[in-house]
C-alpha cells in the first residue's frame, strides 16, 4: 500500500521581513520599533505605541505617563514612516490625581487647527477641594476658550507640541485658578479626526522637534 506523502509546512516567519518604524519629522524621525510583514502593503495602517520618555530619552516630569500612538502611512525600503494618530495620559496617572472631597472637571472639545487638522481634545482639571457646579462650568468654559483659540491660531504641529509639553495646560491653570484653586490641569487625550485634503503629510512649518 502506498504511503501518503507528508505535506511540507511552510515556515511563514522565514518569508517575513522586519521594517523599522520611524516617528514623524517633528519627533526627530526617531526609530520607535520594528514590525514584521511578508508584504510592505500589510504594514500600512499598523499602529505603534511609545511613551514621550522613550521617544525623547527624557524621563522627567510626566513624560513616562504620556503615551503617543503613531500609524504607518508609507513604507520605503526597510523603513515604515508613521504619522500622529492619538495621544493620551496613562489611566493610572490620571487616577492617581483623584482625591476624596475634591472635584474632577473634564470636557471634550473638537477643534480645527490653522492648517485644517480636526482634533478631539480632552482636558481635565483637578481642584484642591470640592467646588460648586457653577464654578465647574466657569472652569470648563475657560478650558474650552483657551484650547479653541490656541488651535485656531496655530498649525497642527505647534498645537500638538504645546498640548503635550504642557504649555496649554499651564495657560488653563493660570486662568482657571482665579475661579477656584486648582491642583493640576492636564490634556488627557488628543485624537486625530481628520486631515486637510491635498496636503502632504508630515511637512510642518516652522516647527521644532520635541527634544
């Protein structure tokens, strides 16, 4: 009786190639990881997470708790180039700021930058003690005005950097503490909703790399 021939099992991993993930230009084109694929087209739209501390090699302040999510939009040779997809403060850090008998004030604000990027920004403020509903509303109004005004006056990269590096949260803190004493203000999340049409990606104007 003839014996059945055993089918050869293909080693799928041996057919795959590793692609180096590259951060956007305004984050210094840093290498932020690797991803395997047997076809470069399969790398497109993959996401990678990295903390600001890892990206800049600066572990001071809240950098280890600031997480950036980038998405691959182009592959060239062995490199996979990414663009900004989302920013968020880690949940454990935000939870560590919550205290009993204090108030947490947050909001969701959709803004359009001067160069046409649409972003969803989620600020949060923590008070020293519990405040009144009217004071919460007043603080929320200040957050909304400052974030909206900054977005309309700055391009995407400038606005993103000022949110992540804490300049806009500091501006909110300075103005909102006049309503009620605050302990902390953060931008806890930024999501990219849409990009302007017919604009080449990752060509910021007059933007310094985050360092």
